[in-house]
């Protein structure tokens, strides 16, 4: 399912026009993104938990040259499926 399919499904199930459904989907996506950027966890009970995590810097190996490289620290997004998805 892509974003267009999601908009159509929301429009059908909620009785909205495609424009209204697109606005609702965009608003939901933006709200999740803003919460994650602020360091907050997003929980939709039974469906998904989304949170950011700080990954420490580490040393890796370039598989092509076998040369050691330094991988910088970064933030990553973690997803945990809820019971309704499994």
C-alpha cells in the first residue's frame, strides 16, 4: 500500500472526499514526524510503537577494501509491531 492507496482507503472508510482524506493523512504523518523530531515516542495501541534512538559511533569495515572506517553517531527510528499486526 502506498500513500495514494492509504488516502483512498481512508476516504472510503471515513466517508470523506479524496481531498479531505489526503489532508487527514498528511496531518497524521506530520504529527508523527514532529513528535519523533522532538524526541517523543508515538504509540498507537495494538498497532505500532515508533521511537527514535541514538546509535553510538563505531568502527566498521568497508567490505570492498577491508579497510576500517569510522561510522559516526546518529539517530535512528525504531518500529515495534503491535499485537493486531502479527
